C-alpha cells in the first residue's frame, strides 16, 4: 500500500517568498536608518557652531549631516549658500568633509542590491534540493544527514568474535546457532516451509554478554553486522528517529543477508500509554520500527537482534509473534558457566599451572561475565604490581575481594578498641554460621577495611549453586546476618553502627519471606508484593491494604527478632570459642576458613 502524501509546492513558490522578503527588507532599511536622524533648521546648526558643540560634519550638495559632542544623535539640515562655513567649522574645532559622490551606476547598484542575492539564493536552493532529494525520506527528513542512520557496520573477519569466545551461555548459543544455520543454508528451511524469526530479543542483567552474543552470531555467519543503540534514534525534532529507522533498514536490505543489532531497545520500545505530554518523537520512531518489521516489504535475509535489561517495559506490539518472535534469556552464569568464562578470559594472561578455576568460580558466585573479566584483569594488574610475570591463585582470590568490596585501605587507622569490636563482630557472623546446619562454609574472615566502607567481612562460599532455598535456610541466613550485632551485645553490652548493612539485608530477606515466598501462616500463598525491573536490582512495590501492611511489618520484625535471639543464644553457649577466635583474628587480621574450623574443633594452628 502506497503512502498518500500531500502535493508538493513548486520550488518557484519558495523563491518568490524569499524575493518578497528581500524587497521588503530593502524598503524598510532606509526607513529604519532615517528614523535615527533628526532634522533641524539651518539657524540651529549655526548656533551649535558658535557654541563649539559640533563634532563631525559631512557637507553635501543638498543637505548637511552632523553630530554634536557627547551625543550619539545624528542631525541633518538643508544646504545653504554660505562661503564662510568652512572657516567657522574650523574655528569651532569640528571635523568636516565634503560628501563624496558615488560613481556607481544605477544599473550596477540594482544588480548588487537585488539580482546578486537572488542568484546566490537560487544556487543555494538548488544545491540543498539535490542534497535532500538524494536521500530517502524526503526533503524534510534528511537535510544535511540529520535523519540519516549512523549505525556502525562491522564486517566480520576471520579473526572476529565466534561462539567459542562466548562461554557460560550454552542455552543462548544453542538458540542463536539456528539463526546462523539459516543465514548459511536458507534453502534448507524454505524447502520445509519454515521461516526464521524476524526478531530475536536478548534479555538479561547487565554484563552477561548480550552484545557479544550478537557479534558472535555475525562472526559465525560471516555477514555484515549493523550495530546501533536505541537512544541514537531519539532526536530533538519529531520525525528524525523514524527517518533513521527507514535509512537503517534500507542499508540492511542492500547488504542482505545481514544482522541488525539494536542495543537497549527499551529506549524507543517502551509501552505507549496514550497520555498527553508523551514523547511523540519516540512513539513515531517505535511505529516506524513496527512497520519495518511487520512485513509490508519482505526483509529477506535481514535478522534483527535486540538487547534489553527491561523486557517488561516493552510495548506488546513489539514483542508479539511476527516481530520479535523469539526471546533468548541471557542470565547470570552458573558455577560451570563461571568456570568456563574464567578460562576463556585467562587465555589472555599468563597464569600459574596450579590455579584452580573451580575454586575461583565458587568464590565469585552471583557475578556476571563482565565482572569475571574484570576479576581476571585485576589479578593480572596485581601480579604486575608485585613484580611477577605470572598470575597466581592468590591474585585471583584478592581480585574477587577487590571487585566485591573494593581495595584494602592500608592507611585506615582504627583504635585498638574499634579493632577488637570488629574482630568480635566478624567472628560472630562466622560462629553463628558454623553452628547452624545447612549454612555455607566460611572461606575467609578479615578485619582489614575496604574502600567500599566495610571495616571487615566474612566470606562464605557454597559448594554448589543453589536454585531453591528452604524456609530454614533463609532463617539461618538471617541469624548469620544478626550474629555480628549479637556478638557486640554479648561481649561488650552495647551496639555500634557497624551492623547497618547486616540489618538491611536481614530485613530484606525477612520481608521477602512474608510478602513473596508465602512462608508465613498468616498470609499463606498470597503475594503481597510485586517485583519490577528484575534485571536491574528488582524494585518492589506492595499491593495490599494499609492494615495488611501493618501486619507485614509486624511479622517482619518478629522474624528478625526471633533469629537475633537465636544468634545471641548460640554465641552465649559458645562464649569461650568466641573469645578465642576473636583474639586470634585480632592478632592475624585475616584468617582462612580452614584456620577458623581448626580452632573451632580444638585443633592446633600453625
């Protein structure tokens, strides 16, 4: 279906408008100039000469133009037969001269004033018309490239990114491998009557490798790869973004088969609410994208990949079948995935033969691919600072702590009393965790301050990734978090500000148990809270009445208080071990999990 456009006005229409503007300007300019000149009689002019108030004088055949001192006002008077005028002006100290007659002919003056500006304008108009018409989208959309797509084009070479360079996302690679096979052998699918998805949406947390996966698809298929961010479509002028979409797809069709990758597509693909004050430019851009994907014209050989961290915010018209047909989750890697990612990035550096990547992967639970790459790089930098050419396992362990908690604050000064409080606080966490069944083993305890603000921390490392957590395990986690504050209360009889982060985490866990996990008898399996932006921190919002919110708060407080009492009881019953471990940590500042367990079991430490 052809688009119905309003008839265009001929170019001479615009030329006539500009010609009219030039004529009006030439007629108004003298009037404006004359408005600044005040006309006086010749007697006033003579009196000003006698008063020696004249500054500059220009004597013409028909008029005399002059100015007075200390004034910007211009005066004029008619010329009179006055043979002694020059002498009187000289005596008055005025600057005067005879008006020079212009030798320019009227024809030349007319040419310079009227004809030349019109010729220049016509030439400029013809140049702009050719420039605009040569681009798709009409003269108003592509002037000087304003509506031209600035997509980056990558033509993969033999040493480009491949699937082997992307680890930890086997399910995503398996789903995308079908796209690669289609680009290589489209006939195999057309013979069966199958068609590839027009759009593939990659969703997941930041840093999980969505962009790298898209480039790997292009690298495996060996086709051009158009890359553009969603924010690059949004312009100040309405219609520019839609023009960029048209130009992008025009270029893609010319180079088909190819891949078009739109990063952060939620910048233009948000739900249309239809309210006043919306972003017309963004909505027009989205409408144009929907039209290009809808199949008015066959996009043979053009595969659209898009990435976002906010899939729930996308317009339903964009994610329906026929547009983005396939959604590929790119989640945080599991234990095996983290180990594979570490090994891929470790190929770029020199590592010792005894490095256990499985242990490093267990310590780095919950990290993304980008964070794991940063861990490898931080370990290499630490090795260089230590004067070594090989990265050891200790470098990798320290780099995990750097990424999670920041660098060590070597110049931080704590008093002996503060240092002892922090020692008891951290041992309180570790001892409560060790005395409960099902808690993760303690890997490391330190009281060295970090740049993140932590005065110390206790690192627990699970043997394997856990997908499900029982109510007992969550309660044990809350008890472990309250163990630091409980140790301060048991030993010193007072509390400090060091437990602020523990309190926040314990409260969040207890609230999730009540509102989302259905782990209370009062509310049974009723969800009182919804989660939005699950890939960007997981903001929550309550969906219940005010009375129910009071009951939720009461239950949360009761849950945390119960586990706090349990932590105090555990530490009171094991007060001897608490003192022994805290004194040992106070002396050593950093102890390993094995040292902690040996003291706890009564074994001797070296």
